[in-house]
C-alpha cells in the first residue's frame, strides 16, 4: 500500500466527502489565574498593560508552562477562551483562534515568523517546544497591523531567553523541569540557563520529550463514522502510531550594555519524529503506517538600542533565518515519500517614539524572503519564491479617563511559482486550470488599519471598542495547489486568480478589576470579502474527493467571557472560583464553514497558598450539529480535570505537581480537527512534574 493510500485510509474519507472529513480532540487542564499587571509584549512595540489593552490577550508565564504536561503548541493552548487545536495527533497541533486556523493564525518566535511550512497542512509539526519557552502570548482577533496579513485571525508569540536582553541577577540563573504522564508513558525534560560574565551573557537551553501510543476511552473510530461508511472498527482501545520523539537545543549570547541596550545571536536546532493516526478498522491488507520527520535549524539576531534624549526612545532589531524540512516516511519500507523544504529570512526594525504621559507611538518595517519546495509523491505544490515587505505605525493617546489606539499598515506580497513544464491534472483541467498558460507570478498589496476607543469611567471598569480593516494575500497552496494531499485526504486544486481576502471587524471589550473580582468579556464580529476556503467539486480522482479553493463573502461572530471571584480569604490562602466560556459562529455564501468548534464552558474551584495550590475543573463542550455538507456532526463532552502543586519548602523555587485529565474517561472529539472521527483525545490520565528555578 502506498503512503497516499495510508493517508486516505487514515482520514477514512472517500465515502464521506462526498460525505466528509473530520478531527481529533484535545482537552485542557487547569490554568493559572491571569496576571493582570503584566505588560503585553506582542501587542505593540511600546508597553501596554494587560489591564488596558483594547483586544483579547492570553499570557502563559514560565511558571504556568512548567506545570502543564508536554504537548504540541495547539494542544497546549486548547481550551483557553477562544482557542482550540487542529489536533492531528500528539506530534502535530496548531492553534485554532476563534474558529480560524492555518494561514490565518500567525506563529511567531520572539516576534519573528517561524519561517516553516506548518500552515501548509494539519499534519505538519510546529518547530517550537513549550519546554523551551519562557512566555507565550496569544492575541485573539485581527493582528495584521504589527505583523502582516497572516495575523488576520490572531497571533501566537512563543518567547525564550536564547538571545539574552538583560544581565542575570546572579552570575547564573535558569529553570528546569521533568515530567511524566501515564496515558502514553510520556517523559520530558527541559533545562535553560543564562550565565553572565560582565557585559557578556551566554544562554543555553534544551528540551526533550518522548511519548508512546495512548489509551482511548473506547474504540478510536467513532460510531458516526462507522455508520456513515460501513467500516468495522477494531475492538482495541489504544490509539496506534502516535508516538513522539522531540528534541531541541539552542545556544546564544549577547552583549548587554549598562543602559539596557543589547545585541545578540543564537542558534536553535529542532528535530521531531511522530506518527500519524490511521483509521483502526478491520481491513485486509492492514493499513500502512506513516512516520513524519520535521527538523529545523534557526538563527536569530536581535538587538535594542535606547536613547537618553530626543524624540526616539529606542530602536529594536529582530532577524530570523531558518532551514526547515518535513519528510513523510513509509514505516514498513523506510522510504521517504515526500519532502517539504522551506528556507528563508524574516526581519523587522522597530522605532519606538519617546512617550509622554498621554502618548505612545512606534513605527517600523518588516520583510520576508522564503523559498518553498515540495519533492516526491505528494508534491501537489510547485516550488515557490515568496517575498514580502510591510511598513506600519501604531499610536496610543490617552485623554483623562479615555483614549485612542490607532494604527496603519501597508503590505506587499509577491509569489513566483516554478510552473514551466508543470502538467495540469485531469481534475484540474476539468475545473479550468491550465498551468502552461498561467502567470507564474502574482503580486498583492494590502492596507490594514484600526482604531480603538477606550474609557475608564471608574477604577474597576475598562470599556473599549475596536474597529479593524485587515487584508491577507493568498498563500502558495491556495493559488497553485494541484495534486493529492494526504494530510487532508483530498485532491486539492488552487485558483491562481484569487484576490486578497479582506475583513472588517468590530470588537467590544469590558473589564472589571476589583480587589476580589475580575471579569473580562469580548464580543466580536468580522465580515470577510473574498473569504478563501476549500469546497468539494463533487468529483473524485484516484479515489480522492476533489476540493477547490474558492472565494465568497463570510460573517463570523463570537463571544468570550472570563470571570474570577475570591470566595474565601484567609491567612493560610485563598479560595477562588473561576468560569470561562466561548462561542463562535461562521457563515459563508456556501453555508457553514468546516471545522468550526462548538461552544465551550469551563468552571473551576482553586485554592492558592504559599505551600500548595489545588484546583478542580469541569469543562463542557457542546454538540456541533451545524456542519459543512462534507462533515459529520460531533457529540459534546464533559471532562473533569484536577491539579495539585506542592512547594515542599515555601518560598523556595522547587515545585512538585500532580495533574489528572479527563478523570471521568469521557470520549472527547475536537470538531476543529480533520481526524476527530478516528483519533479521540486520550483516556483518563495522570501526570507528575518537578520544576525548579535557580
């Protein structure tokens, strides 16, 4: 059986597209309370506090990250308000923000793009390990002003200390963690340290994780899929071929000046191997298993120069260069079927203006050059050279109890494809494609702008309304795809005549921050002109349903709510209650968009003290019955999670933690994933971790 055959079986689909594709699930554990006085680094080049930002932001600190079980980036964030996971097995998961994923969610490493190919397909791993992160920030909603069109749905910025920006308090400081999980025999370790020698600060870090096949509450194949296709699930309750081996390390160094400026360089190597879930059904011959191998080498140059006088407060430089490779390997034969290569450089230069008591501002430029190539059985995209250039300004003005956030950005994007000699597939020709006569170069220009009004009528209350116009140029696969795509079990066809996707959005924010109460709510709506999505043509080719990228108008609306109340305050500690909820709805000219998550509600009771923290959480996700024509509906689920963190000697930097996830052993399937009907979330699991700082 070929690798393509295995992918087709793993997504189980031919009878469904013409009846559907489906997805994997990721439940969440407990989260630390939001740190309301933190400064949001990603939102703007100048500091904005989490309490006064006009949009929705989530921050995960190093302490929080040290206590959560090791996971892919999407699974790590899933379950926070407005966030889910693409959940393509434990090895590959990208964040889903407000129902949007792939090229609409921008992933950053220290404020610069990943320069990878993980947005190309849900089975491509993100080259970033949470064990190496010192902080993760998530901006929900359009973030195109500072970062360009790929942030039209949101931004996730993974930050580390590999290029030190300050001198350590002592000669050496760092952090470490060890973790183990029962459901998949998962093990992980991470260590990071910064060493100061005068003005020179050296950094070293590494992370490793291993996990095996995981147990499931029932048979991995859903009853809905079995009934729709006539497939006979096997009786085992173990998700096969989902083991993960992930290793990464990095070294760096900076010269840090007395005035706070710095200049440094780092290198990071990521190497991840992981299996792809397949439909565990009775078949003859048995399905072939696949293993994917992702590796990336990344160099980063970062620097900052402050000025004591004048209108310019500081200049900040960030440049990242990466070589990325994703290989798809037939396990039985050991042969590489397809390789996806991406190498390029992205950089940004920011000029931060000297602020006064009521004004802050910045402007900057950003550029990217990247070369993409696909080689092998599933090279459904030609080689493409991509060049981008953007210029932006962000300004913030405060007037007494109110103020204005405003910004403007201009972007250009050029894609030059290698179309000479490329043959048009029969389904492509039937849909009107002819690569022999197609222009090999497309250029796009977009304007993005925003204006946010905020008002603090009293100390506890913050109100804001933000209007945004955002533009996104089509990607290389939306324009030039023509061939079998195993990650989605479809024959994908691009449209080289696509135009830019634009969105006009409104978000209303309410925050109430009192001594014992914190409430935050966001209501938002976005109207898209030229929304790009894949839709089935109704045809099949080589046993694959044919999907074509098309444009239509679309409307998305949603609501996110978080509330925290101190229920009991004693010298020994605090008893805290928390609740959060989110919902999103999408409509296009073709009906419901695919893979839109159902609503989610989470409730938690937590005890916080110097010696230990404890929490019990219940998370409910509703049924998703509003689906695209080629999807199956997804049943809702309710999971019980618990956490205990103990500091043996209060005030010392050592923490022992114990976490239980899905303690009721519920069957959880994430509607936002392609694999939900063949790969549910893990069964009941207990994990333990030891973390420390020094």
